[in-house]
C-alpha cells in the first residue's frame, strides 16, 4: 500500500509516518519502481502499536524500548513491567502537578469575584505581582526517557 493508504488505514498523518521512519520507530518500506514507498501489514500493525502507546502518553524513547522488547518475543518481560511502572509513577506525578496548578488558578480566580474594569481586575493584578497568594508554580516534571512531543 502507498503512504496515503497507510495513513488512512491507521488514521495517522503521512508526515507523522515519515517522521516515525526517520527516528527509527518504523522500518523503511520497500520502494516500488517509481520510488514510491510500499507498506505492508507489518507496518500497519507496528504503527497501530505506536499509536496506542502514544495514546497512553508514552515518549518516543519509551516506545522505542517497548518495540525492542516486542521484537524479542522470547525475552523476559520484566523490563517491560519496569518501564510501565515508571510511566505510571510519571503520570501520578503529573496528576499531582496538575492538581497544584488547579489550586493556584482557583486562588487567582478568587481574587476577582465580580466583573469590573480591567484596571481593577483581581486576576490581572494578581498576575502582575510576585505574591498572588497562590503557592509558587511548580516546575514541570521531566519524564523518563525525555519529554513528550506529540508527533
């Protein structure tokens, strides 16, 4: 199948498919005489796996590791378990950070109980001053294996 057919079959933009090829997540397809890429069911299956892992917010490095273990069907899956356990911890930390962010925003929102002119808006005034009454923003949690880009 051509890249447009693979894109349609997996609901993945062609640019993303090419990107996954460049970074080594998808094997390079055979080329037809006209130099078009020719994909097969193995590409569909692998791309579906990648999309599922991305849907779980896994980084490309994590996916690369999972694909390595998937390609070694006789290997012990302890490393897979450890990777997923680490990812679960990362997600739990992000949830804590998001809850803290929610509390900060609610504190900021409480500074403007009623509509007024923007010169007296409690939110804008609160954002303009270092001490908004909210705890300082927490730095974003770094994920194991890198950050989460969204290709």
